[in-house]
C-alpha cells in the first residue's frame, strides 16, 4: 500500500517505522504470547516500558533531575484545568497571567478563570493571532502564581522564538504541537505539558514535565487523578493508565533517538519549513498568514490570493496523496502540519504540487 503524506494537525502522522514495529509486536509483545494492550500496567514488562520511556525523555529533552515526568489522563485540554488546580494556589491571591497567542491559549485562560483571577497580559487577537504578542515580564504582577504561554500555535502557525525568563514566576508552557521539535532549556519552565497526538504518539494522554517544588500547591478540592502529585508519587500508575499510548510514545522516542535526537530533528524541521516558506515567499499566488518572524516550523499556514480556487487546490492535492491540508476555519486557506514524522520528501512533494498548481492557473 502507499501511505499518504498526512499534513493533518493532529492526530498526526507517526513515523512509518514506528507503525510497522507496533504492528509486528501487536499480537505477541516480546515473546510473551500476549499483546502489550492485554498486559497489566503493574506487570514487569510494562514497568520496563514506562521506565525506558522516562529515560528516553530525560536523554532527548535533557530533563534535569529536579523535574518529574508524568503521564496524565485527558490530553492537553485537561491540563487547561489541571494547571490552575495544581498551581494557582501557589500564592494567596490566586492570580495567574496568560498570554493569548491563539485559540488554545484563549481557552486555557478561560478555563483557569474558574479557579482564580486570570489576567491576559498580552493578546494578538486583534490581528487574528498572526504573531506572538509582545509583552514585558516586568508588567506581570509579582504575586502571580504562574505565567502561561502556548509555545506553538497550531491553528495560526506561529511560535515563540524566545521564551520569557523569570526566576520568581514559574512559566507554564503548552507545547502540544512542538515538544521535541527543537532544543530548549527545560530550566526556563516550571511546567511543560503536551498532548501526545502530534510529535509523541496517540491522542488522549498528556506528557507533563514539572519542577518538583511545584507539586505542593494543589487546591484541596482537586480530584486525586488531576493532582500532579498523585502522578509523581505513583509513577503515573495510581490507576490504570493508557498503557498503549505510553508504549507508542516509547516507540516514537526510540525512533527519534535513532534519527540523531532533537538536534538532528531540529535541523531537519528547519529545512522542511524553509522549503515551504521559500515557496510561499517566492510567489504572489500564495500568501503566508503568520508574520515571518513568528513563523512555526510545525504548522505552516497560507492562503491562496484567489480563494475561489482553494477547493480545487485541496482536491487536486489529495489526488496526489497530499492529505488534510485544509486550514482551520479560524484562518481558512491551507495549513501544512509538518511534525517530526513528516519526511522531507513530503514537503518536497507539496512544494512541487504548489508550483504545478500555480502554473495550471496562469
Ligand atoms: C497547542 C494545543 N493545545 C491544546 C490542544 C488540545 O489538545 P487535546 O485535544 O489533547 O485536548 C491542541 C490540539 O490540537 C493544541 O494544538
């Protein structure tokens, strides 16, 4: 069979080698005569999987020893609730600062407002989130329990190029659509979280990386399975976790290591994104929607100067095996999500198609 080049924003394509390995091992994991989805989360075989997953994350993301790695139920949006429940109580006024750089950032702030006093310290809503809004750390109330950012804005195709630095106010980052796509200094963050369904594995589970000292502030009424401390104390196995998602993430991380790790994938991601942005910038037929200095390497968004041919563009692309290129309804146009698993050949195929389509319309 031929696999499509899947440009969907998530659940997104996973490396073919990972899918093949999962398929090979599916009925009989490690010679056990049972599938990995049929064995106990407390078995020694699953223990080995979760331990190795931790080790791979520590190695690939360079996670310092004062951080805990948690596998938390409910995907990324569940963390929109879990973050305030675990952290807004850090300081008595229960205040948190949010940067609104997109739809998910806005939703995160809205959810947090249930639990305390949320201030939107910067927003790019007025320009339809075509950039990361500028702000000054000095303008944030010093009694804020944390600052929340969305490091890559999946819908709008923007990302933070540099992260806010603060020694007093923990920075919390939703990295769902970019974690492990570029090198970063974990020490700049109090909490990083990411739904698995872009760069890490299947949907429904979130990876949370939290500085140990921040585990102590959960509001007393926080449900046990939303308290990060519960996950930290029980190695994410207080109840039956999504063992299959953790296993799939393990395979993805092993694949990433085989590719040369984050340094190598970052270089590849930069090259892939540059191919597409160069094609957009070289033509007046295509119009990039994100401000160039804020562009994401994971989600490339653009419009066609003549929107009337957008449906033709999408259907002809699909006929050539270029799948799920339709932009999110908030932006329109085209969105090419090119996460770690998208091979450079997929980006080349898209660039070739863009040139051909433009010629056909001349
Ligand atoms: C940046 C970001 N945050 C949050 C979410 C929501 O993730 P979930 O559907 O796992 O709740 C997404 C989903 O695409 C996302 O891109």
